[in-house]
C-alpha cells in the first residue's frame, strides 16, 4: 500500500484525479449508494479535461495555492457527497483549503518567520504549499502518508508548548476520544497558541450523534457534531473559540473568484 501511494504521488495530478474518480465509482457500486454522484463526477471530470485542451484567455476561477487559472475547478465527489467546482486540477487543492489559506493569511501571522506550525492529517497540496513558504517551521503528523512524521493525535510525540499554531481539519469526526485529542492539541501549543479546526457539523442537531462503528455511508465518521458540542469541547479544554467564515473576511467577488468554501473554521486560542 505504501509503495502504491508513492507511485500514485508521482503521477500527474489530472491522472490522479481520474484514478480517484474511478475508485469512487467502484466504492459506489460496492456500497450500492451514490452511483448518481460518482457518475456525475466522472462526467464533469472528463468534460472539463477536454475543455482544457482548447486554451482560453477567459478565466473564471483562480487557485490561491498554486495560481492556476481556468474556466472551472473540477468536482470533488464520493458516494456520499458531491462538490461542484471544487478541486484544482493543478495542485489538487479543494475549496476548504483555499479558504483555510485565506483565513491563515488574513487572521494569523503563522507564515511569519519564527512561527512554528503543526498540521495534523495533512493533505499533500497544502503541505507542499507550507513547505514552500515555511520550510523548517512546518511539521505534519499522521499515521499515514503524506505526513512528515508518523503519529497519532491521541498521543502527539512533542514536548509541551512546542507550537504557535496547530491546523486540524476534518479529523475529530474520526477520533473516538475527542476530549483527549483536544487536550493533546492544547498541550503542544504555546500559551496563547492557536488551533484552527474544522469538522463536518450538522446544524440541525442539538446534540452530537455517536456511531458505535465508523459509518461507511458517512465517509467513515464515528461522530457527527452539533455546532454547540464542538465549540463546548474546545472551551472545556481551555480555549477561547471564535467561528470565522471567509464571508466575514473577503468581498463576495473574491470569494467567488477563488470558489472558496463558506463553512466556518473554529479559531481556538489557548487561554489556560
Ligand atoms: Zn491549485
């Protein structure tokens, strides 16, 4: 599996998008669910690839991670979700990471020299961006590739107060002991350090829903958070929390140009 991942990483991004699309078709057939989503995704991927063959001076979208410009982003899809106009065909960045970059650039100084950043469960495209801009001041950790270090959020292999920033997107929905994980994030952050976190939230829920086993119909989540429970988790671990969306930071036209994701991030500042 490790070897296959290395081979996959060497392939051009567009080929990788096609392979992911085909894998999703296979998953949809196995699950007998979301076949419409995946076929729509494959069709849009093929159509946009063909459209790119004819160069055009008119561009509608720009990727803020790699500066790619084009008529539209590719879809991001799996049997249980479909996001149109989302994935950059050049670097692979999806909309939530373009939004994350806007948030980090506008609301934090994490790209300044001397600021140490840890990303938990990184994506290759965002990690590559950080390494280009921060080099020795960025670390990532996960049990699998593409992280720089192997490790688990429940037991981070760092001494206390090591980092200025921790980035952790869409991890807590997969973590059984979320209080322990948030406490670990707190432990490795310096005083007044900041965690930028995001999970899939169901705003219709008053209380989070826990599954006994990973829900294969919900991307393998073991928990679907309510908005208040997720904020309460971080407050309980000694953070001041603030939910911020890119809509609060940029004009509508810019949000549209970058096709940013509107869902809020939680900015959790360590206060004790
Ligand atoms: Zn890009």
